[in-house]
């Protein structure tokens, strides 16, 4: 089969011929319907050898959905042909976060040989993908696997970030979404779906601001005007929740200056920025945090929102032989929503 693989660190991935894996034990072989294209893959491609315990080559793609193709003799609970989403954060299963259902915060991530399909182990940018256990699969009857694929990360990460601060999103509250890209456009929808909060969206691209408006944002603002506008729109107090999906110096400064006292700032974007901390300028009792992906329970709730029509990923499809183009478009910032690689 064809697979889009990272062959060496700091080298462009390429399309390769590999054998179709056969499931054993409790493993499940998935025929991939769609694999989302994530910015974190760009960081992975550029990392130097030795930074992670992962060993190339491996197939990229950690946002995956498709159909059960075959099951190992010990795999139960699904049948051939069932449409499924793949939960992507594969923890060790024995550390405290994993045992409490928070595989996304596995304490052994830094030393593990892989942390998911496409993350040190073969992922979904191929015709087939081997999943180690049925517990990583979620039924998606009635949904299109191509549209579901980005929900397993882009929507899940956004949902988890919002859910952790849901208590501050009371009636009359405001949530600010900085960066209306692959995750941010879903965050706008998530906030509107699960809370009464007003949403202010911030982005440098007019087209992305228009997308945010169409998806339910109450106000869209250019970053040049955002700092003053957010304070003005919140009667001088700042927003209850600020979500930064960029993580640059500029957006972190905007985010930290826009959160109100006892509010929450969640940093999701890995833009390499630094957060300046001054005692006199940080809102009192504001909670600053960084989140990563989401839990299995979160994914079940995300899929329910999708079935109810409350959230929908805006996608652009690419065949497997154009996966490199999808990453180039992501790198250049010319995508709206999420790119999805469709192997067949």
C-alpha cells in the first residue's frame, strides 16, 4: 500500500510503498477514510535527531477515521465494515493520568517510543492503519469519516480547552478565540454549543474572520485593534476566557492583557512565543494554563456534538499523493479550516 512517511528527522516526508499490516491479538486494522493535517506535524518534521524517543521511519497522520477492515483474534466489540474514529493520544496505561482516563497527559510521553499513530508509530496517511486496541476506537455511525478525522484532534483539543474553563462561561460572559485556523474555527463553534458566552474572534486574515462570523462569532476583530476593542467590549474588565491558538509573542501579549480577574487564559498554539510576566499587569487570580489534546470522554462528547449538528469541521480534501501539498498549504497559512488527506 501507499503511505506518506517521515523517513528521517529534518527531511521532507515522502510517499512510500509498505506492506499492509495484519492485526494480531487485540489489534484492529482500519481502512482509512481520512487523515487530518496538523500543524504539530510540521514541528515534528523539523526536529533534530535525539529530541524524542521516536525512531523513524513511520507513517504520519494522527487525526484518523475510517472503517474496520480486519480484527485480531482477541479484538471484540466491533465488526468488519464498522465506521470508526481513532482516539489519538496513546498513553502508557499505567501512570496516574492514564489510570484516571487522561491519556493525553501521560507522564511517560517524553520517553515513550511512540505516543500515538503518526507520533512515532505508523499513522493514518496510508490506505490502512493498525490500531493496538479496540478501546481507542469510537463508533461514528451516520457521520462521514472524512469529516470526522479532524474532530479527533482539532475539535477534541478545542473542546478540552473550553471544557476545563467552563465554569467561567456564565451568562453575560465573553470568550476570546485568537487564531481562527484548523482549531480556532472549531473552538468558536464549541463555545457557542456548550455555553451562553459571547465569542470574540481575532485573526489577521479577513477571510478567516468572515469564517468565524459565519460559524457564530458575535464579534470579529483584526489583531491591530483587538487589545482596546476587547477591553471596551467587556466594559473594561477583560474576557472570562481567552484561548490562544497561535502562541506567538504578539498573541500571548494580547491574550494576557485581555483576560479579566479570576478569568482563564489557555494556551493551545505552539507558536514559540514567550509570555512576559509582570506582577502589576497580570489580572488578579487569573488562571494561566497550557492544554494538550483531550480525553477519551471528551472525544465521545465531541462526536455527540457533531451528530447533533452543533459543530462541523470546515475541510479541504487532498488525495494521498498530494499530502505534501497539503502540508505546504498549511505552512503558508493559505488553508481555511482543516486539510484532510483521503487515501482512496
